[in-house]
C-alpha cells in the first residue's frame, strides 16, 4: 500500500510540474498513512492557510479510491513538516483552553477545525485531562468545532 501511495503522489506532483526531492510514506495505524513531501516549493504546495495541501490530499484520496484501494484508508499529506507544526500548535491551544476551562469551571469553545485536527484534539484531551474535562464536537460543516467541558 505504501508503494502505491508513494508512486501515485509522485505522478501527481510530476503532472503539476512541482519540483520535489522525495516522498516518504509512513504507516501510522492499520488504515492511516502519513505522507511527507520534501520540496523547494513548499509555499506552492501548501497554499493559503493550507488550502492547496488539503486539495492535494483530497485528490490523492480520490485517485486511491478510484483504484479500489483507498476507500477505507486515511492519507495525511504533509509538506516540509507544515502539518506537524500546525498539529502541534492546535494541541498547544487545546491544552491552554482545557486548563482555562478547569480553572474557571466554564465551557470553552475552540475555533473551527477540520476532522483530522478535531480527532487529534479529542484524543489528546481525553488522554491528558481524562478526569478533568470532556469534549464534544459542535456545529456543522466548515464551522464544526470542539467544546471543552469541565467535569
């Protein structure tokens, strides 16, 4: 599976005429793959607020689905560590907001985020603050966010 993901993404990048020095695929779980692209054109692949990287990730997932191999897998595409840095930032924010919710004993709402980051935040807070807060996704579509509720 890793080789198919790597070769498919490399073909997409070649068609896009984006220079890259490497594509690495790491299996994170049974159905989740983390794909890292090394490039000198990271700003081109990341785009404004990560919109291009999100579109690239979606396109890769659709192609894998069409090949009948990606219908139940999750592929996370990262460019020069952008997503990892973004994930760390979201986790730090969630941690600060959880501490604030515990101190004030009031619910705190995080800003809207995509399903991948919401899942990471739910899992992180459930692990680190398991006896102190609970989380709940609220809202619809692009406005879907997490509410942190003190116990």
